[in-house]
C-alpha cells in the first residue's frame, strides 16, 4: 500500500481526497496535517464508518509527523503560501508530492525542481487533475493547429470564493495555445480589457483574451472561443463537482509512487496524453 500524508484534509478538496483515499485499497493514510480540527479523527470527520484512527495533527508539527509516520507521498491542495513552505519540507525528506494548489510562484517551482532532483523525489504539479480537463488541453492544441488564423478567446467561470484570478486552468489553456502557435504568453495574452475604445488585434498570434467570472457556486467552467469569418467554434469543459479533481489526485498518487524519473510531472504525462 502507498503510505500518504494529506496536507489540509479539512478543506473542500482535502476532504474529498481523504474520502477517496479511504475507499482505495491501494492507499493507506498514515498522517494528516492542518490548522483546523486538530485532534479530530480524520475518518470520522470525512464521514467514514470504519476510520483508521489517524488524528489530524497541527501543521507546525510537520517534521515530527514525517519522522514518526514515514509517508511515501504527500498530497497538497491548499493555498500557495502554505504549499510552498510545506511541500518543500516534504521533498527535503524524500517524500514524493502531488500538488494541486494553484498560484504557485515561479521561484518556488524552480527551487522545488532542484530539490526534486537532489532528493530523488519526483512530484506531480498540476493546475487541474481532472481527466476530462487534461484531454481538453490536448484537444485545444489540436484545434489551434487547424485554426491558427482565427481569433481565440478564453472564458473561465468559478465560484465566488475562489482566491486566484485568473484560474490556473485558464492559464494552462493559454500556455497550450501559445505553445502551439509558437508565441510567448507575455506578448499576446490580454487579461480582460479596460473600458474605453479599443480594437482587438486580429488573429490569435497577435492577441488572446482571457476573461474571468466569479459568481455563486460554479465549480469550474472553461470555454475556448475560436472565431473565424462567418462562423465560430465554442469548445467547453464543465466540472459538475470537485469529485473529478479528487479522482485525478488518486490517479496521480499511484502514478508518482512508481515514477522513475526525478522531475516534476504534469497530469497530461500522468495520463499518457
């Protein structure tokens, strides 16, 4: 069985991942760390009738918990500032990481990648671990290849509580499109558009717009609008619940437990896309 440490098990994603992990016969939750519900049994907290009696420990005890429980994989879907600190500690203790936190800094990614190689602890970092979304990324590159001269816009919608604009998924979509077009994101991507007269530069090689909606309890919608002369294509992915992300995290845990190359993987590599 794969021994895992769950960071932030009381969050919306941490709770779902805990539930899925309890139900998976190949995974053993050996530790859980948070700042909430410290001392509570994780199994009871996430509604499992046969808990394994792992109690949530305070995140400040991370080093002691690692030494006591010796997890093989750490899972983190928390906040960027927390992930950047705690996952660095994990990798420095030879623990493989699955990170679904968005908004991670470039400086962290660069330093973390060095640690992955130094400590022989490969990791998965992905803005979105849902299987459908990663097929969506793949198909976006295919469509873009055929529609290079069209205008391309990205519209993303999430719940009112989401902390980052723009979503990591929308930025990955933009990066995928830009890579296919052979252009740099910094040169062509426009984040919304200011009020007042302005003409959109024609063609995606000159300008790609990303538009951000935060409303209600929308789990996650992403639309790529391809617009040509007299016609358009709207390519859309909708997440109906966060279960798709949790299922993807379980797949990533099993993948990284056996990964051989000391590098940071993305979900497309996990799914062999």
